[in-house]
C-alpha cells in the first residue's frame, strides 16, 4: 500500500474492490479468487495487483489463479500483475 501511495502515476487504488474471479483448482473444483488491489493509473490503465511471496509464485494454485485473472482482465481491457514482497 505504501508503494501505491508513493507512486506519482497512481490516480487511485482500492483494496475492497468487490472483484471475484472464478478459477479451477487442481482437484477440478470451482473456486473464487479476490485479487489484492485494483489500481487506476493517471494514463488510464487499470491493473489488478496480487502480492505474493517470491517462494509461492510458481505454485500450481497461484499459476491457475494467474491464468484466470489474466483472461478476466483481457476481456475487460485491464492488466494483471503479481508483485513480490
């Protein structure tokens, strides 16, 4: 949150945005994924940001969620980004 507040290109950001993205887990169960932030930049870009520890980025569930989020964003003219802590 401090990074977003300090970024002069960030117009606004929200943690409680109400976005819930469907995805399928490794056992073929339907799940819902809520990204950490939605960010609007001064150039008009809207980006969903997920914050992850670098050790978890390659996990199967994180990759499944990422693919679902990228598709969801593409359909809406948005971007998806995983930020590491």
